[in-house]
C-alpha cells in the first residue's frame, strides 16, 4: 500500500500530511512518486498513520516489487525526447556551419587583410559545444545523483 493510498483513505491533502508528520510537502511528493524515504521519514509517517515502521516498509517493498520501475511507454517517451534533442542539436550544428561559412565569405570579399570571422566562429562555436555537452550527457556534474548527495550531506546522513 502506498503512502498516497494511506493519505487518501484518511482524506488528507499533502499539506495536511506534511503538518501532521513534520515532513515537508516536497518530501511527501518525492515519497509518493516512488523515491525511497529515509528512516526518519518512515518513522514520522508510521506515527501519523498509526502503523508499525516495519509494516510500512514492507508495504512499500511489496509495492516496489509488484510495479515495474519504468514502463515501456515511459521509456519510449524518454528515448523519443532524447532523439528530438539530438535532432535539434544537429539542426543547430548545420545552422552554425552555414552561418560561419557565410561570414567567412563576407569577410574575404569585404576585407581579406584581417580575418574577423574567426571571432564569430569562436563565439558561436561555444554555444554549439555547450549544446553538444547537454544533449550527449558528457558531464553529469549537477544531476539527480549530485542533488541526492547534497541533501544527504546537509541532513547529516551518510550518502
């Protein structure tokens, strides 16, 4: 049985559960979306729902085993989103090449003694590189895992 189900059986909103349990609304939302709660959160929720912590964790564990982590439809949507992002990047790259070639042509026709088009190519190239790093997930510096570690660190728990 999910936390959401227990909450709705009592007719509580997330805000009401937050006030009763001492947890933030955001924490309750995360738990209801499937994120694993900390022991302190489980204690608070078990006290509010007047059930044992082990019973609450067993209910959550059985729910996790019964439900697939990511449905096929969700996975398809995620991959479709990634493909669209790649398409946008390649479109951006083609635009970059066309514009830079056009700028070099203008530069050579108007004043071949000083090639200023390099500066434009450099500036626009930085945007292309940034776009590529984001689309192809080269660096994961500030992703979900980093957020989780920071929260655990600030709460004084071991990550």
